[in-house]
C-alpha cells in the first residue's frame, strides 16, 4: 500500500491545475481525470511528439484514469454528483462561479458527501474584487511579484521559459489537500481549499515581496543575479560549455563558502592573494559602509567569471563537491537526460518508448501500467458502473460509544473517545 492508495480523487482541472492530480497520483491515490467531450484542453497544448500527442498533457496525465463527461448537461452533472458521493477529493480549475452555475459548488457537493475535500485553483481566488478578472500565466506571474525580479535591469521584466504560476498553485493545492485529508481523519469532514495563483506566486519571490513592508531595499532585476540597492549580486557565471550557478554572497552563513571559492580562484591564477584573503563574512557590510568599493566588487566578480569560464560544468561541479562550494551546473534538458545521478536513482520512466520524469519520491513499488497516459474516456464505463464509498466514515456514524442517540452530545465523563472522534464529541475534545 502506498501513501494515498485508499483515496479517490476526481480531477476536473486543465493545464491550470493538472499538476495537483499528478502529484496525488504519484503518492498512490486513484486519480480520475474528468474530461469534457473531446478531452481536456491540455491535450492540445504543445510540444507534440511525432504522433501528434501533447507531451505537456502526457507529462501530467500519467497515472490517471479518464472519464469523459459533459458536466454542463443535466445528465453529466448528475453523473458527477454520483462520482462525488463516493470520492475523497475533487480538484477543479474552472473560472470562479462556473461550478456554482452548474449546481456543483463545494457547498452543494458537501450536502451529498460531507467528507469530500474540494480544491479550487484560480488566478485570484474564488472571491474578492479580482476573482472574475481574465488572466494568463504571464499576468499572474507579474501580479504575484516574481516577474519584477526576472530579466535585465535596463529593460522590461520577463516571464520564465515554461509557464510556472499555475504549476506553483497546483503544487500548493496538492499539499493543502493532503493536510485536509489528515484533518478529515480526525473530524470525518471535508473542507473547501481556495488556491489563488497570484498569492502562491508571491512565495516565489523568496520574501522579496515584503521589502517595502519592512523598509528594506527593494530587490531589483539583476540579469542572472539579484540587486539589493546599489549592490549587484551575481549568481550565474559562464563555464566552458554553458553556465553554472555560484552563490556569491556574504555573511556568517555563506561567507565561508565564498572564501573557499576565492581561494580556488587564486590557486588557479585568476586573482591575487590579497583578493582571495578578503573578509568574505563581513564583505557585505564593508560594501555598505565604503570600506570596499563597488568597482572593486565588479573586479572580484570578473575574476570569478574568468575562472569558471576556463572549466567545463562537470569539472566545476567536481571541484564544488571536493572543496564544499555553493556551486551547481545550470542544466540543459540534454544534461538532465545524460545525468549519471538520475540514472543511478532509476529516475526516468519509459512509457510506450517515451522517456518521462519519474518519481521524485517512491512511496512504494509502481504497478507499471499506472504510468500510461489514458485515452479520452478510456475508463468511463468502468468508473461510472462501480459505486464507491469515501475512505472515511461519515460524521453521522461517528457517535461516542457511551451515547448513541442521534444528534446528542456525549458527556464529558466519557473515557471512550473514538479515533477519529464523533462529530458531537469533537468540540468538547478539542477544548481539552
């Protein structure tokens, strides 16, 4: 049995949330992709393989089952309600208000199945002044703050190469869903999780979005680094065959590693001894009070760049392991495919001759076929014909052994608290 194997998840999301279902499937849950007629719009997103299959969709659909259902019709909505009655989790990424217009909002589904955990993923949340705003991954990335830090300082901000905002939101939705299932194991009740992609994107600024609130210097675009006031910290350096990331920062936590790097730069002949022996713990303070000049800091970075450019990424990474440096290669797709580490971990999944990213964790053995990409509606008849109960007893069945009268609260003298507790006992037990 794997971590989430007792649970059934209904995944109504498109590309704005399909990572959430994929994560839960990887953790062992039975995830059923409920797709509209013709399949999820994610099936039509590039890039495509030689057969025309969307690699984007395939990357997030493996391990799921597919039910084709038109929930905009009365019959389709009723079929979804029947599925929801026996499900543990429902994920959706429809525009706010759309599910309610079909009579499928979380409150209505909770009437059918009080144990159901629902998670809604949207650009700006289900309520509030921006709930109905149109949005793309790019506009969410911008309004959340990370785009303010992406790109070169002398031009407009940039997005990232692969859309990220809704991937972050979906990851948060998956984590929150697991937490809700843990809580449900005690209360017997589900809950509604409202995920705003804009709010989640703020986490990707590494707290820089808080600069104004704490009167700290704004973090500005640094083109491969970070600008804090007049100080430009560089974290991307050239290698002979690409780039490496080196955390060229100071202070008690990181300064010693910077010192080890500068010693290596000196040994290789790319800086003098005086430069290598600077106080790299206090260097940031020295820049701030003028003991070190910004021009000289630029010279130091040029010395590091000359050194890294003289070695390949593999050579630099080997030195990082040997000398305990905060340096790592900037990997291309080709680098990842050829990675000895990933190969040694048996990371890659090969499905129908295609190679896909595998489990980042392995809670249990895979059954092989679970990694295949389902055809549209492949499991419709099977799933609709198989009634199921949620993997938790409903609150109505959670009555204290000493008092089974319907709707009554058990006495505080009862020493036989159920686990999870009954609905009537829960408020009293929680206060103890």
